[in-house]
RNA sequence: GCGGUCGUGGCGGAAUCGGCAGACGCGCUACUUUGAGGUGGUAGUGGGACAUCCCGUGGGGGUUCAAGUCCCCCCGACCGCACCA
């Protein structure tokens, strides 16, 4: 019988659909398991071969859990708001809603053809008003708690298109579409106070099972540092506050630097002697991104603010103040004290501008480079701090500053508040009304969802406002508070909004009255296993943890953290080892693979391709190996015998393989799980037959990986129900051990032979057997034995002179 | 620049705690089957004048009876960096 994968796959996908085989039950008394993968952005290109890597992996986990008896929730949906759809809609004059519908239909058909066991009854879409109603509701709660506020922020502004650009649309400092000059422009933007949660977002990482590199990335991104804020008096008669992590080096501060956007430049305008130079520098800085500005490799630039000096609080010395783009207005206070002796960037700057470099920590050679090691140094040239270690000096100076009223200890985070406004059409409207009398007023919850208005043009307006600003019927409204005339907020939310809480909606996706019922949330949350890309670690993952914590604070959810476990898959690269992209011409279309090899082979190959956590290049020729494996599994039907127990020669290898596959799935080592099944198959085919028990167990083990073929074989074996609903195979640990083991024998660390030993023999007996071996005896002849090492089941090493 | 990851045959990759490097698969070679095609099977496959020896996990040092694995230095590659998602 031929293995007709396309027939088999179509047949079982239809049966699973009809029977709703993978629908999560609403029986909250059963043990639950919530497996989650990041829902895709339904782009116009269709599914990428990278998507199924993550989806298949957790599909394997979900299917195994069902076989183990859990009530499993494995849902899927669409993160469909966003820039590419909007740009496509503008270009082709199609409504983004229609574009989205088409893309979703294509993605869904592609996902279904992979045989993924999603519960399609719980499908969600962030652009559905019934969904974004609750995204808006969450925003209102944030607003009411003071966590949403307006702030002047700089945006990328294309001077020729007159449009606010996303960072991605700025390439080498010019507009991606027209090549026009891009500058920073200040706009009033909605912000979310994620910084208020910074400490908790770090602390609660202790309570979750995330892979270590995810935790590390999040911690570094949040970037907690302890230091001090210090007030420097200025000759302008005011105080300039700086933030430093090295208050111990205060005596070494020989100048100050403020960011080109610092408000004091305006404030000191009448005292500054070189305003033109300063203005020119500010204009230059406005063209650069933070990334370009802080690049250490680049030459330091800056301009002295002539006419105003700072006064070092510890020694009263007047020191110059510069503006330079390596100081960012968004971090700390936007101003620093520069200690060139002990900071690399300050050192370079001082060298370039001929500023004095004073050594205040001994231990390095500051004529060559800045000495930044704070472990070993001793304070010098620092008055009362002389002789102290850096650690002691930090404490001493901070308490002195506090006593003098010139500073205080300060914890700072690199994490910045979340810019929540977009001047775009295809996003959730922000449900706020601006009233001249009452200010920013939240829309009453009863008016949600605030729908996107139907329009013909999605182009932003001339002055960079959102397209919604051009629609008078949308903008003009009445104030919910005083009833007077008012204007709606016209900015929309970023794509991150809808994805920050979607895992909650899956718990109760059709609820009309709440984002999800408390009962459903309490049962399903937290997500037991969440897999996604490393690129989402610092934005999506952090944003959704922040929203979850907020919803915990207001009593919507009962657990502090949304995801109990987070893992991450590596990227699938093109055959040439580079990232797959249209421009590189190395894109593999999953549809072609499924058509030619079938979904089971595709799934198996994606799991076999390499270490799940690492990136791996696609290889069309390697797929054949997985196809051959499945064909052999299929072919076993022709050599079936009766029998309800493993044959003795296969017993150990069966138990071992079941153990290995069971454990490897849990630790994401899908590649070695498949290798073990291939090895077991080789052992079976060596015997020429397979009995019913062996075959049934083998296909059960393989079922989560290749669900269609195994379901069909199960059916062919005369079973009536679904294999997907049968029971997972068990192993007996006692039967995983062989009676004898082969042990390598080394002399002086070099392999000289191998011996067979009964498992559990003593060291003495083992070494005696080794010495009795003719070859080993020959090597040992005439040598003096210095040491004998025996590692049971592994190795014997005899050290001789 | 900051942060993260990685370097093993011709290729993808294995190698719980430091214990036989190269599992499993691709490719290749020989034979074989079917007859033809890109099918199936058997055997071989890290390198070296390749029968028991020597060398081999990016490079150099170190620790150890024993190092792909631990430590130090160097080289190289990849990913993210807040309005792409």
C-alpha cells in the first residue's frame, strides 16, 4: 500500500474539524494545560517557514498533554493591526479591513494544512471591535489610575512626505520611501508608565520559569542602576541636577555635559555667548537616532555653553558645561558630571577638547586610558574620601551630599515609558475626548467600542496628525463630563496594545460583558508554556507582563505573572545561511513543501532541523530523510504480526526510547527525540517484523510529531476512536537498563580497549577484568600503576609511569 | 556602542555531572534489486601511504587521571536595540 499523504492528511484534518477534536472543554474541575504560541501578524506574504517551527513544537506539547489526560487550551488568533497592512491599503486603495480579511483567510488555510491542533472556536482578531473594545477598556483603566499621560516626545519626521515615520522607515537617516531628510520633531504623545512597574518586573522574574537568556535580556533592558542625583550650582544662579552611578568620583569631575535637548539651554538663552553655534549643534543632533548618538566608536562632538559654568559642590571649582549628543535627555536627568579619568566616553571627550583629566581612583594609568574598574581602586585627590575603597567612598559621599542638601541616593532604570500614540489609521482609537474646560476626559465604558470610522483615505494629514484628524464627524463630539463641545483624540494605539492581553481573551473569547469571566481566567491562567521569538523578549513580553500586573492590581486576574514558562525558538534561515527575505531571494514557501512532501514530513523536518533554540539553515535535501522515515513507518503495515508484548530483543530499546522521547519533548529537544525514534525504527526493521503492541506504541509515540499518518495507521489497525484521544505510552525505569555495559578502558587517558561488564560490578572487579584483557595487559607490561579510576558504566582509566 | 547568542566531518547537527567525539539524518563511494529516470536494499564513510599508531571540536595558554564541556587571552560569525511585528 502506498503512503498517500495528501489523501490521508485531508481526511484526518476534516475529521478533527467535524468532531471538534481539539476544543478545550469548559469543565473547570479537570487538570488544565494552557499552551501558547505568539499569534502571527497576518502579512501579505503568507506564512513563513519560521512560523511552523514554534507552532509545531507547542502542538507536540499540547498533543502529548491531551494524551496524558489534561484539558488542553491551545488557541490561535491574529495580531492584525499594523503598519504594513495600512501601507498596502494606501498603495492599492483597498480598505485595511479587507486586506486583513484576505490575509487572515490565507494564513488560516495554511495553518490548517499543517494539522496543528488549535481550538479554532476560540480564534480571535485584534482588529475585531468586539476584541478591541476590551483593549480600549484596559486603556481607560490605566488612564483612571494615572498610568496613561501626555508628554512631549520627539518623533521621526520626514520633511518631504510630511509624515511621522516609524524607526524602520528611516534608513541611514533618510526616509525609506522618498529619500527625504528625516528630523526629530516634538509632538505631544500618549505615554504609559511602565517605569512605575520596573522594580516589580525585575523582582517577579524570580517566580517564573523563563529560559535564562530571556530573564537576562529583560533585566538588562530594564537596566536598574543605583547611584545618586547631585545638584551643581551654576554661575547662572540656579541648580543643575545630574545623575551618576559613580558619586565616589565627584572630585574628578572637571566639566559637565547636558543633552542638546536639555531645557536649561532655553532657560539660559540670554547668558549664552555662542547661541548660533549651539543652535547649529542642536539641529545636527536632531537628525541622529539615539543609537547613532551613543555609538562609542564614533568621534565625540560637542559645543561649550559659553557664559555659564557649573560649580563642583565638593570643592567649589567652576567647571565648563558642554552640550553633546552622547548624553540622552531620556536617561537620568539628561545631564552628567564628566569624570574623564574614570569614564571611557568622558575620557575621549576630554582628550578631544583638551579638558583636564584628574585621577581620583588609583590603580590604572590615566595617561593612557580611563580607569573604570571599581573593585580594586583606592581613592586619591578626593579630600575626605582619600584612602577609601570605591565602595566605601560611594556611601560616604552620598551621606555627605544628603547632609549638605546637595544630593541624594537614586535608583535609575534604563527602561523608558511606553510611547503609546501612533499617527496612523489602522490601530485601536484611543478612547479619550479633549474638552477645553475639563481637559482629557475618558469615554464612558458604555460607549465602547469606539469604532474606527469608515474613510476613503488613510493618508496622514499635512501636519503629521493621524488620518482620523481629517474626519470632522469623528473628531467633533461632546464632552462626556460637561456636555460642551469637545474633540476626540485622533491618535491610535500601537500594535503592541492588542497583543498585551490576548492570552486572556482566549480563556473566554465570546464574552460580551467582560474581557473574560473571572472563573475562566482563574482556571486557565497563568499560561503554562509560552513559546515565542527572542525578538519579542524586551517589548511584547515586557509590555504584556506590565499589563497583566496592572490587571492583577485592579483585581481582573488573580495571578501576578501571565506566563509560568517562557521558551524561545531559533530562526529558520535560508539555504545560504542568511535570514530569509524576498530581497535575498531565499524564501521557502511552506505550501510548496506540504504539497510535495506532506504536512507530517514538514512538521518532522522542522523539528529535526537542529537544536530548537538555535537558528538553523533550511535544507531541501534533508527533508528527504524525514519523508523516508515516515514511509518506512507506513511500510511496517506489511510485516505486522500479532502479539501484545514487546519481543525480548526490543524490550529495553522500547522502554528507553519512550523515556527519551517523553523527556526530550519536555526539554524542547525535539531533534534528539526524532533521532531516537529513527534509531528504534532501525532496530525494528532489523528484525523483519513488528507486532501489534509494538506498532501501536510506536505510532502513539510518533503521534504528536506526525499526527496524520499515525492516526491513519491506528485506524488501519482496526481501532475505532482517535489516536489523538488515546493514552500516552509509559515506560518502566527498571527495564531501561541492560544487564551488561560496554566500558572504555584508557591508559594514561588514551583509549586502549573496551570490555563488557555486568552492570553494578565493584571497582576492584571492573579493574581486574580490564587488566586481564590481553591488549591492556600488553600496554601495562613493565609499567608502574600510579592511579586507577573507574566511573561505573562509562570508563576505566589506569595511570602508569 | 549597549545587550544577547554561537563557533564540532563535505553538510544539518549529537555528546545529563568533565568520562569512548561525530548519535540521527543528508550527501558521497562500492555492490545489489527493480529494470530503466531522482526507487528499494546491503556495506563503508573525521583526517593521515588508513590492521592495534598518530592527529583532530575557531586560535593560543592553563586546571585535571581525563576537556567540545571548566578558567584566562585572542579571532570570527549572527541577532536585538524601544514607531516593523
